[in-house]
């Protein structure tokens, strides 16, 4: 599903953050990425999401090189195939919770009736049953985070990218949300990348990778090399 080929990226100040990074993520695979602050975990997600471009190397989604797509084609691919949960929730304040969650469905041409049914299903799944007509200003930070997760999953994307998706949630709710994300990935044959500092969150993934200046490594092998 996702292939990273020799990815390199430097910050504007010239500091190299990713160098010659290669990795392949298959359909149905769900990995957690951990690592020290500043090592490039969020940068990696932004590159995969197409929100930034690598300085070197190539990113392929479903065999398609992202660099080969024009802006419109890249937007259509992200809209249909990607689900994003980033630390800044990007919930639209002028839309209700239901409208925020349904947005990916409507942008992909799903009927209003089917959108409403799936949206209500996701509201229930994240513990916000009956809150669809509420506005974001009426919610806490943790509740907004759950809305962002519901929106990322609602259209059953093929690739789910989550950057610290449970940072504002209590441990029990965080576990429930992470298991929901895992269940959606498995049920839909999708792929998922979870960036987290939490070992408990990482444990819900199929395997844990550690990002270092030398690339992505299995957590066990990284520990052995320390």
C-alpha cells in the first residue's frame, strides 16, 4: 500500500531530519512509530500525507508515485484514500459535529442518507451518541479529538495516519479509541501508521518501529543495539 524509497528531508535551517529512509507498509498492516522528539516523526507523516514533499526519494501509494500526480489528482487521492488524525484537530467551527464527520463522505459523492447513517455510527463508536447537532465550541479538547478520529475513519480510507491521536484522552477512552482505529484498519484491509510517545498506545499496533537518524527499525532490534 505504502512504499517509501530513499526518502530524505531537511528543515529550512539546513538540518537533515530524514536521510535515505526506506520502508514498505502492506495492506492490513498497522504500525506504531516512536522516537525522540525532533527526530522527524511528524515530518514523516506530513510527507506520506502529501502535505510536504521530500527533498530526495519517492513515495508511492498503491503503486502510484505521489510526485507523478498534479495537484488535482493528489487531492482526489488524499480525499478518497487517506484518513488523517493530526495533533491540531482542524475541526471546522461553523459546522456541527455531524457535518464535520460527514465531510469526507460528501466530498467523495456518498449520498446524504448513507452519510448520515455512517456518521451516526461513528458518533456512537467514539462515545458521542446524540451529539451530532452540537457545535465544536460546546466540546472539550478530548471530545474534539474523538470527532477528528471519527472523521478520519468515516469513509473507510485505505491509509490511516495518526499523530498522537489520544493525547487529550483519559487512559480508558484512549484505549477504546485505539482499538476502534485498529478494528477499522483490519475490517477494511487498510494500512495504518500511529505516531506516539505512549508505549501503551504503541502496544495496540501490530508492531512498533523506532525512528532514528539511521531510519526505521523494529523496536526490539533498536533496544538490542543500545
